[in-house]
C-alpha cells in the first residue's frame, strides 16, 4: 500500500508584503510588546513629604494640648498655700527672735525694698563695695540682667506707682545705667591698654538706698 502523503503548510513569516507594506500580523506583536513595557514601567508614586506649615500646625496643636493638660489652680488652693506660707514665715521669725534677743524685726518687703534690692545687686556686680586698694570684680553680664530687671519692673508697673515710687525707680535706673556705661568704657580702654586701671566703684556708692 502506498504511503499517505502528509500535506504541509508554508507560513510566510516575512514582515512585509511584496508591495513593501507591513503585514497586519507583524504589527500586533509590536503593540503587545509596547503595552507590556508600559505596564512594567508603572511604579508606585511616593507620597510627598509633609509640608512645613502642616508640621508647624501639628507642633502648635501638641503644645496647646500640653497647656490644656496643666491643672489650673483654684482660688481656694491659692489662698490655702498663701496662708500656710505666712504661718510658717511667722513661726520662723518668732524662732529667730527667741534665739537672738534684741534683734530688730526685718522690715516688710514692699516696692521700695524690691527696687533697692535689684539696684544694690547691680551696683555690686559693677564692682561696688570693693575694699579700697583692691581690684574691683565686675560681673558685666550679671549687671546687665539686673538693669534689665529694673527696666521690666518699670514697664510693667506703669500707672500703678505713686509719685515717690516712680521717681525712685527712675533714679535707680539712671544711676545703674550710667555706672554700666562707665564700667564698659573702662573695660574697653583696658582691652586696648592693659595697664589702664578700672575706675573706682560706680558713683561713689549707692545714693538711693534709704
């Protein structure tokens, strides 16, 4: 019996026709490749960093929340702590007077004594009270802080002082400011000429202390 001849099919794999045009079946794989490439190129877009205004707003909210958590003192608590302090201070004064017969009682703290205390601190920081013949020790930064404290006191007490209190505070500020200028100028001269001595204590000593 004769062998059966198996027919075969010839596939034309050429991309172009005899007229030079691109075959339709050749375009399809290229489109599929481009689609797959575009899918592969898609990546996750990172979230933009948090802007500074948003971060500042969160910080402000956190600070406000912290303030709200602070317990607010009641009027009763304030009065009780004040009464306890005054009672303890009175017992301390009694004990000191008992241990030191004839000792004068300390004068009450008032506005005048507050100004004088800061004033004297500034004078001492500028070299006041230095024994004669000794080199003055100057704390220029500390003196500046004390002078600034007097200035804050003046600003915050405007309209609440008597005429005498206002005049005393003005005189105190004038004296310590002038003393500060005198000392800083002397320190500048001493930096240029190390042999130059510092001036004597400012203003010859405090003049407003009563």
